[in-house]
C-alpha cells in the first residue's frame, strides 16, 4: 500500500497512472499499455513516460517486457 506522503508527492498524471496500473492488476493481472492509457485517460506515449517516472522516483511501477511483439505490461512493485 502506498502511503499518503508518497501520493502527495506525485503529480496528477503519476497518481492517475499508478491508480490505473493498480486497479487493472487487481482485477485482471498486469495491465497492457493501451489498457493503462485508457483507464488513466492519457495517451500511451505519456503513460510510458509516467511509468518511467514512477519507477525511477518512487520505485512503484515497472514495465514487463512485451512477449512475442505484443504490448508491454505494467505492474505494481510488490512490497517487501
């Protein structure tokens, strides 16, 4: 669970992408780029940038490599 302090330091886009990844993963497993983009109401290119920010700054979301030329999938980093 992400604490309130971390959420307060996220931009609006970062929070939307994190919530989209978290929701999709809970319901269906790691979310595809297009699903995260649709859920977060952001273009796919921006979602990729924001995921990188969430990984580098907060260590919260990572991209799983695309299998067989498919779309990358995103998931929340498990808590220790």
